[in-house]
């Protein structure tokens, strides 16, 4: 892909290469995500093992699927196994399948995920949560490309491409003795580190638009907008749950919201508090002083915008809220050059 193809002006990427269709649902306009998209394109065609690292909700699952979809294996299965959520006793038979009679309840032969992923991709999610026992068996598949079903003695070849993911620091797990070093090196052939949402704040408005549209499509009236001041709060929040947390919030707002615009008071208290705290920190006098007039003006402007948004720009009501005369408000609106059009539509 050339650089010019990466100049996404709109959130819909011009459809030229198959991978661009795949990225359509993965929002990221900033350099951090563009780097990831480039990486996905580069690695898709090879059969190399990929290790996806990143905090919870950063999109590891999404990227794993994108790699598969962008690869020549896309018409074969993409098989996911969650090593963290599957009960330990079941994992081995889930991975490798079993022969009839291998254990109580094994009434017939069953293929495991590695067999199901023939010609395709196997996604080992939360690989850092695997037991030591299973780590040895997975290492063997990675090294020799073969395994046996539980209770079976026929060796089966695996040609599945492996993508693994974890939110843990696996290097640290190796040091603690929780994760095999040899398996670590086998997996970390091409590591891809997904950025946290906090590290790519400029993508927040695009993600908000995307989710508003996604969840708002079925609503009547179709979708809410986000006011300037609410967007500011969304941009300032630290998002420990990353994109998943933002997505869930927008879904909730779309379902529960009345009216056509999301205001700061519609947002959870936790988010508003963080912005207030940041503003307070700003108020703390630095050793080199503060521009008193600028700080006071900024505060005045923020209050006026907030009152105007709350009253849908009905100046009489906004003036009442601020307990000032309407003429005073109008004068200040003029002075600060405030216009209704400056709202961040989404
Ligand atoms: N860049 C993105 N654009 C659009 N949606 C995204 C993006 N990143 C993540 N999402 C969405 O956020 C949610 C969480 O993503 P995903 O499940 O891939 O995260 P994860 O890193 O696998 O998290 P976990 O470690 O908790 O499993 C999904 O619903 C996914 O569709
Ligand atoms: Mg995941």
C-alpha cells in the first residue's frame, strides 16, 4: 500500500485493496494505528507466528481477524480459542481433540481446534493464562507442527497459522517462572503492540462517530450528537478499558439518551470527575506564575458554553442559569466569538 492510500480523509477508506475493506471497521486515523495497519498488511501474506500485545479492549481480537482476512488463508477457517476462559481440564481436548473412550463422556472421536483450523488461522487468545503442562504441548506444535488427539496415538500434522494474544507482560511472566522461555521466543517472532486509547486520543472523535452511527442506525430519531464540552471530557478521560469501554458507553448513551445531543451531564460521573480534577490541577499555581486574565477568560468562556449548550442556545434561559443579564451574555458571546456552529457534531 502506498502512503497516499493511507491518507484517510473520511472514515471510509477508499476501497482498492482487500485489506482496505478489512480496515473499514477498524477505526484509527492517527499514526499509531496507521503503523499497525501497515504491519498487518506486511505480515498477512507470510505464515509467521504473530504475537499481539496490548491492554484489554485495545482491539487484539479485531486485529487477529484482520490479519487472517488479509491473508491468502481467508477462505479457510479462523479458529479462536480463549486459553483464559476455557476450564483447564478441557483445554487440551479443545486444542487437540480426542479419541472415543479417552475419558468419561468421550463417546465419539472429536477434532480439536488445531485440526479445525486446517489451512487457516488459529488464534490463541490470552495465551499467558495457559498451564505449564499445556505450554509444553503447544510448544511442540509450534516447533514440529504436529500433535496427537487426547487418547490417540496417530500423529496429526498442523498447517494452521498461529496468532497469539495476551494483555499480560509475558517477559515478566517468564521472569517470574510462570511462562516457558522457549515458548516465549517461539511466539515472539513478530510482536505487534497495540496502543492504548489514551495513547491515541486524536482517534476518539472518529471512534465516537463510528459507534454513534453503528448503534444509532436503528434508533428513531437516528443518532445523537456529542456537544463540544462532552467531547472534551471524552478526550480527557484515561479509558482504562480502552476502545471496549468507549464502545459500551456510546451504546448505552444511544439507547438511553433523549434529545439530539449528548451533554456533559449525560456522561458517567467518573468521566466528569477526571476532567474536573485535571482542571483543578491546572489551577494550581506553577512556579513561573499564571496569566490571570487568560485563565479567568477561559473559565468564563467554558461556563458560557456550558450554559448555552444546556439551554440549546436559548440566550434568555442561559442568562438566567448564569444569573446575569441577557445583554451581558450577548456581549460576552460576541467578545468570545461563540457560535452555535462550533459544536462538534459527530
Ligand atoms: N480500532 C477499533 N475500531 C473499532 N472498533 C474497535 C477498535 N478496537 C477495538 N474495537 C472494538 O472494541 C471491542 C474490544 O476489542 P477486542 O475484543 O478486539 O479487544 P481485545 O484487545 O481483544 O481485548 P481483551 O484483551 O479484553 O480480549 C470490540 O467490540 C471491538 O470491535
Ligand atoms: Mg480479546
